[in-house]
C-alpha cells in the first residue's frame, strides 16, 4: 500500500494550510463563531468542509488499495481529489474566483466520492459472492 499514504500526506499538508488560516483568525480575537463576518465564515467553512469529505474518500481509497485495485486508477482518483480540494479550499479560504473554484471543487469531490463508493460496493458484493461459494 503506497498510493493512499501519498495522497493522505499531500491532502493533510493542504489541511494544515487551511487550519492555520482558521488559527490566525482565532488569534485575532474571534475565538468562537464568525462574528457575522462572511470572510471568517468562508475560511472556517473551507477547513470544515475539507474535514467532512476527505477522510471518507481516503478511507475508501485505502480499502480499494488493500484489495489490490489498480494503482493507476487510484492515482487518478487521488489526483482528482487533490485538485478538487485545492480548488474548493482556495476559492473559499483565499478568495480565488469563488464560483468556479467552489462549484468545480465540490463537483469533482462528489464525482470522486461516487466512483469510490461504487467501487467499494462492487468489491464488497464480489467478496460476499466469493465467500458464499
């Protein structure tokens, strides 16, 4: 298993960047919530959104990798996930072209999650069928 740890490492570094932005806001005196400031809300949500979606994607990638799925396919999904999360996080936290980054990042994240879910379902059903023989 070498594919999933690579993307986990890359994604955690991006998560740290997003988290440092939240910590810097908290240091400026906004210890809880967002003081009804949309800019603060965006920074906090970029980090929170990452934390909501990435762990399950990496978990499913790890399951597929452990089941010896194609490393080339896993690399393609890992790259797509990194691109998706950077687009989304940069748009939300750093104010890059908001609409494109958020929409493209969210859409690509959902596509990766759906593909991973379907592959995990397939592997699970296939494994059950083999077990029942």
